[in-house]
């Protein structure tokens, strides 16, 4: 008798006997999934956007000021340090980069907004961005600029060939590229080094970042040690990955933004646990006479507990599907509106999917106490 009953998909029948409740339960789990994806998207979008420029450095090793703890702090160092790095065995080439803020005038409506200005050498841009590399030579033209078309919407789209103003200086937009805004910078323009120094005369002889490339086969760790020994203490030398990690650590530990979104992810998980617990508790409470009957028929508590856990896992899977779809739509909208690099990657789906299953199983653990207390006599209540 028990063997035959085991063949009945009891968990599925319990979930589907009232389709309206099942739909509401799935929507509840999907909401929790969406909430976790939102917070994870903001958190990873924060890190991805803040480190996007660094990840695009055409560098094996990066030189910055020893007083600079993130890319957004204006702390230049003597440009001669970049040239000195070329004397180290194993170094193939070096090039400086410059970063400043400027007042960009919208050529359409005349409004002015602050944006990040990056200065590059038109002969060696120091970035891996294909669009920048291909158009860098155009920046040899005095007072010319490349505009980031992924800048925030209030900059509006600037077309190649248009003229505008940067720091009240007439500028010719000779091309565009795609980088994206972040929490510090709403937009970006790239200019040649000569134009950059005309805009910011005090930057002559200084640099914000030194790009160091190694010769094929060079020992990166050996070159790194020699650079640290050879260069004065006014600069710090790290691999590009180390410098990216420093940037991530700054935004996660030294600013409230990282803490807020991390807390939001935890809160989303807790809310999901509460939603799932309420769903499972109501399911158990409604089927308490059936559970009591099963106990009277000789089923052990572990079987009844397994039914609840199976129900929790099924709810997690069913809730994940619409949750992932809704999250994909949300990510696309936020990427378009805010410029954040919010990507629905496989790893993130696996992470949130795992959290959702853990969330539902944990909720089931909280709800099973009602079954354990069930008495067969309750079936007659």
C-alpha cells in the first residue's frame, strides 16, 4: 500500500490542486528572485562600471601616484617616471594617460554638464578599445575629441562632425566610442595629449596613469620587482589585475555604495525566505489532515519532510523562470537608462538560482515543525 502511494506524484498534486494559489506562489518567488537580481545587478554594475576603464588599459603593469587609492582621485605624478620605466629590462613600451573633469556643452540645447576627460597619445592610445585605437590618429587635429555615446542621456547623442565646447573651448567631435558611465562620471570624452594640455596647462610634465607593456616572454613578477626598486616612492606599481582589485576594494569597503547594495542583496534573500516560508506554511496548514492521514497509515516523519522539501525545490524552480525573464527585462531597461553594465550572465543566474533553492529549502525547514506536531486525530477535526 505504502509502495503504491510512493508512486503517486504527491508533491506535484499538492502544488497544483489549486492553480490560482500556485500562480500566486510562483509570482511571490519570482518577486524575490527579481529583488535579488536587482541588488546583485546594482552591486556588480557598480564594480564593473568603476573598473571598466582599467580593464580596457592596454597594459601589463600600471604606474600611479602612491597617494592615489582609486582612479577617480586627481593625484598626478611626474611624467618622467613613465619614461624611466622604459629602461627596465623586459619592458617593451610605456605611455602616459591623463584624467580630468571638464565642462561639456551640449551642442543641441546648449546645456553644460561635467564629464570625465581622458587624454591619450594619438600615436599610442594606451587602450584596447577598438574604436579608440582606430580613431586615435584623428585626435592629432587640434581641439578635437571622441565622444562616449554611452554617456548618460542628458548629454544626448553627439554626432561625428559636430562642434561643441569643452571648458568654453570650441571642440570638433571627430568620432565616438562606447565606454559607459559610472557612479562618479556621467560621461566621457577622449582628447589628444596636446589638446589635453591646452585645456589643462598645469598638467604639463605630469601624468595620472602610466601604461607599461612587457616584451614577449618577459617575467612579469621580475619586471614588477625591478620597477618597484628603480622608481622613487612617489609612485606605486601594480599589475593591471592588482590595480583593478584595488579599485574594487575601494568602492566595496571605503564607500557606502558598495555596502548599501551588498545589504540590499542580503535583504532580498531574507524577504524571499519570508515569502517562501509563508507559502509553504499555508500549503502545509491546508493539507494538515492529509499529512495526519499519512502518518496514521505508517509514513515516517522523514517522508513527510521530504515532501515539503520537494515542494520547496519545485517552487524555487517554477519561480526562477519568470524571475529570470523579468530580471533580464529590468537589466536591459536599467542599462539603457543609467548606462550601468548590468549583464545577466550565466554565473549570475547560477548564483541567484542557488540562492533561491537554498532560500526555499531553508523556508521549508522553518515550516516542517507544523507537520512534526500533526496528530492523526486532526484529520477528523
